[in-house]
């Protein structure tokens, strides 16, 4: 630098020097902020969205990924959130149906499993519920038949036990009731009626 240039440099005013210093500082700050805004902030947002997705907050995660535009695989993550949300819905519905089944609310359980019949073993669970429901009906009607027998309501008892044909000893119970009816007619000297009933019992004892 020649002497004249030095003089011009030394001749800068304080204001000009301050302007130069401030400008340089602004440039340096801008250069330091740019990578943060361009790379770090989107990365933090992306990581947060992934965390929301992993926690099961699918709606929030979807909104976060949508705000990122084409950053990384954000568009694919939106589709993934939708799939995971549907899987979570199906699993929750399945567990609710299982709970109904375990509580022996078979009609409600069947309806619940039918709503998701293509999920897991829902179809098998429907068949299982139908069988269990039938078992409950058989046992209920069988016990009601025995109660009617004990109370002397023989015709109603026979009707109820016939509705559970083949269940437990329902056939033997029906024969015993008919024998008791025949014995009653016999005791009342209604021999023909008693005889007809006795004949119908075949080789029943006595």
C-alpha cells in the first residue's frame, strides 16, 4: 500500500469505521444463522414428528410432516402415519371385542368382531363366540327345565328340555318326567292315559 492509500485509510471517520464493523458483524451473524435455519431447524422438526409418530400421536405427526413439504421422506411418513393409525384402530377394536367375549357378552362380541372380520383371527373368534353362546343357551334352558320339573310343571319342563335335545342327560330327564306324569295319572285311576304314557317310555325302568 502506498503512502497516499495509507493516508486515505487513516482518514476514515469513526462513523464510517463503525458502519464497516457493523456490516461485517451482520454478515458473520447471517453466515452463522444460515446453516441453522437451513439444516438444523428442519432436522429438529423432523425428529420431533418421528417421535410423535412413534408415540402413537398420528394426527399430530401427520400435521408436522405435512408442514415439512418434501423434506427427506416426509411425504412417505404421512402415508405411514395413516397406516399405523388404522392398525392402532383395528387393534383397539379387536381388544374391545375380546373383552366382550371374556365377559360372556357374546352377541356384542360377535358384532364387534364382524366389524373387523379381516383382522387377525376375528373370523375364528366369531365362530367361537357362536359356540359359546349356544353352550350358554343350552345350560340355561337345561337348568330351567330342571327347575320346572322340581316345581311340578311337567309339560313346560318337557318342552324346555326338548329344546336342548342331546344336552347332558336331557333325554333321561324327559323320560323321568313322563314316568312321573304317568304315575300321577295311575294314582288318579286314569289308567288308560297312564298306560299310553307308560307304553311310550319303552324299556324305561319300572
